[in-house]
């Protein structure tokens, strides 16, 4: 495996190349240690060569979108973090598509400007369009795969592919990209003409619902655990009935607005947030016999000591 010093000499991109960049600046939890190498490309045409180079040189590579749905360890990440947040914008017609780093809410707002319906359920969700595809984000009984037309992605050899989703390959917050070494670059969505007033009303209602649940009061990653239909009730309600709202370790705690959200109340560390997660999971397992499945991904080295 090449050293970071050697690989930096081979990287030639428009954008930012930084060493030991604090990832707390780039995650919705506002926690996370440094990235050994932090790359923020600005030209999508440079991504195939960059992605192939990192794999050819055997540099561990983590793809960062909007920084939602992840918990980065206090130790940070070794290898390279490729931040796609500067790769945003909308693609020429025909079709309605965007670069993967486009914020989800920005995508919805552009659809509204064009009078296009179908994406309202995603409005006010944190993260990027590419991340939403990777996660097959779901809310209000709809998933991204329900509106996904096609995806352009880069393989480890730097080759571009465009594929149409096969619904059977997607599941509840599961996509085929989770088992692929691929970089989602562009996505297109199935939308249809709609009444702008109705589209905007739906978007406002979803934003208001998230506000009521406290999504924007403190840094968080949204829902921490998946809802399991076999449990018979939402995960947040299960946690709430066990009196765990407000459970706190350090500056991390279960939200007092919604029990499926853990918040950073000031100076929380990733270790604090993980401790809250593990404590909730243990209590639910002990008292209800249920095993909660996380949708927040742990990234980096969480070993103690």
C-alpha cells in the first residue's frame, strides 16, 4: 500500500487536498476525528481517475456525502476521505437529474421550481442525493427506489456505468451499492408534472413534521434505528415506553422530542453517542427481547484505549 505522502504527489484535482482534516466539520452529528487525507474535488470529470488511483494504490477510501447517517470515530479515519459535497448541480434535460453531492432539500426545491412532483417526501431530509440512493432513504412510507430512474457510478477501475434500478435489489434502507465498491456520480429521478402549490404544501408539511420531532434543534443524524414491522410499533415508541427519552451520557442524549433520535447537546464525543446507542439497545433487549438494527453507520476506529 502506498503511503499518503506518495499518493498526494500523484493527485491532481481541482479542489481541496488537506491532511488531518477534522471530520466533525463535515458530519451532521458534528463529531469525528481527523481524516488522514481529505479530498474535496470540484470537477466531476476528475472523479473516475481519482477513484481508480486510490484503489490502484490500495489507499482505503471513504466516500462522504452530506455527512448524515454516519458516526465517525473520535480517532478519525486512516486513508482517504473523498468529500463529494462540492459536486452539486442539476443535469441537462431530458430527464431530471443531479450530481451526487447535491443536497436532498436542494433537489426537492429545484423540482418545485420546475413544477415536478414525486420527491416531496424527501424534503428537509439531511444528506446528499447520492447518499440517499446509497441508503435507499425512506420516510413517509416511500423509499428513494420508488422514484429512482437511473444511476451513473464509477467502478474501481475508473469506468463509468449507468444502470436502472431493479426493485428486487433494494430493500428497507438497503441498496445494491452497499455491497459494491462504487462511487455514485449522477442520479436521475422519475417525476411528473404537478401543481406547484400542492407540491410546496407537502414539502412544508414534511418540514414541519421534522421540526416537531426535533430534527433541527441539536446536531443529530436523524433516526438512529430502523423500524422493524415485526415489532408491531415504531422503534421510537418502543424506546419511549421504556422511559429512555433524555437518557444522557456526557453531552450525548436521547432526544426529548423523539426517542429514535440521539443528539449532540454541545461537546459530545463519538464515544458518548455510541455509548448512548449501546445503552438503549441493551435496555430494549433486556426488557422487550428485541434487537434494534442501526441505520447510523459506524465509521473509523472505535476501539477503546
